[in-house]
């Protein structure tokens, strides 16, 4: 998602402002400025959506997502469950959980406790609001998107190029890729930590002088790069490498994996006729794992593609390449982003349900770990490459 929030590019010829913050004009007895740009949470998002989704639904989703993803980490972290694929699934669960974890305190304070009408100050609080509800969630969701691509690529190599999997899909290599993704996502979001400056100012509000945070952009953005160049590079990168690009790659890989699985089913039918039960069981387990990952990627695409399209159209409109949204209808973009981002958050707990429903080994490990209250004994060959769904009773559960 652009994660929880997205900066709205607003090409204004007078100030080239790229901001979601409220613009207030008038006679400010506490300030000599004719116009002040300050953080106004009430104006930042449409309250008719922000209150029910961020204020009431988000705390529940936060609890459900945290519990579900913690259980995923606990189950997949068991010694006998360690594998390259499961390492990626664990990293995805961690990223999704942190995407919800960081903004939730801010949303709870602002919307659940109904503090959004209050002017936000001092500058440290304004900076924390932006970083916690926007920058850090964007970082972890970007990592989650790229990890999903790694998951699909890795499974494609397993299914279609098995000989390469032994070389490129080892656990040490996958751990390095995961670390690289988090580093790259951090580098991508790092400029957003330093591109704005907040200064305190007293303004008149309800006939009282109150302190607000006046927002401006850092000199390295306005003077060295210019606002237009900086935000153009940022959003074009996100459209290509975070939204549309990964979605396109995942659609292609999902189709290829599905075709490979269908071909494997035909081969398995042939093996069954030849009564080669050992090979038949191995292929069945591989197909179950592939099917589970196809479902995971499909759920991801269902929630991510709408946001990718909206972000793409938004950038086209902001750069005046194609006027999709007029100035009068630009508030609709806020609605689209809030709804799309909320759907993404709603999808996070579904992975736990998918693993439980489609992986027998996940269910057994979960049952032995939490219901029976004991750890499963180590099985040396179990789950060498992936989380395996339980085969028919005539087949061994070992890989």
C-alpha cells in the first residue's frame, strides 16, 4: 500500500506544495503570517471514513493481526519447520505485523480517543505523527511486497528449475536476500525522515492562541533538488518498483506456477497408473505447497492491485500527463486510498487461516505447540524446502 497513507501530489503554481496539511487564511492575531500550513489531523483524512476504519476497526484488526502473525512466527520458527520458504513467510508475517503496529498508537490516540480536532504540537509530536503513521508503515509494507515477489520467484525455481533450487534457494542465501530487502526498503524511505521541518507557531483558534506545527520542506529538497524533482522521483519509483512492477511480476509467476501445477497433476496421474507411489506422494506434496503459495499471492494481488492502479492514476494526474482527477474531485483520491489501504490491512490475518487450512504440518505443529503444550520432536528431513501439506494417509509426511 502506499501504505497506510499517501502524500497527495498537488501541483500548485504558487507554492508547488506537495502536502496533505491544512491551509488556513485569515487574520491571525497570534501570528503575522497571512497563511499558515500546519498539521490538522481533522482535515488530513475524511472523517466519515477515518473514524470508523482508523478509530474503531483498526484497534480490532491490530489485535487480530498481532495474535495471528505472532502464532505464525511461533509455528514457523520451530526447528523442524526451518526452510527457505518458511523463512520468507516469517519475514512477511513480521513485516505485516509491524505495518499495523507502528501507526496504531497514533490512530488510537487521534481517532479512537477523538483527539483529532486538537492542534498537534510540539514539533516532536508532529514529526512522530508523520513517521509513525506514514513513513515506517510504508517501509515495512514495501518490504512485504518485495518479500512476496521473492516467495513467488523461489517457488517458481523449485517447481520449474529444481536443479537451480539446490544452489540458489538455500537457507543462507534466502536469509541474505531477506536482509537485503529490509535494507533496501529502509534506504527507499530514509529521505522521507528528513525531507520536512516542523517549527512551532502560535495561531488564533476559537479566540485563543494555540501552538501548532508549521510544516516546510528541508533546504536540500527545495534548493538542491526542487520539490517537483524530489517527489516525481519518489512516486515514480514507487509506482514502478513497489506497486505496478511487483504486481505484474506476481501475476505472471502465478500463471506460470498454476500451469506447472496442472502439468504436474497430469504427470502424477501417469505415475499413479504406473503404481510408482513414492514419486506420486512427492509430487502431491509439492503441488499442495505450490497451491498454498498461489493462494497467498492471489490474496495479496486482490488487495494490492487496486492501490497500485489508484497510485498510478494519481501520479499521472499530479504530473498533468493525464487528467484523471480534477481539482474539484481530488478529495475522492483520499477515499480511494483509505478504502484500499484498509482492505490490505483486513487481509493480513487471512494468511494464518490459509496456512491452517492448507498445510497439515502447520496444523500439527500448531496443535502440538499450543494445544497439547509440547514442542514437536525434531524430524531431520522434515520440510527441507517448504511448508508441506499433509499427503494422503498412504504417504509419508516426510519430505
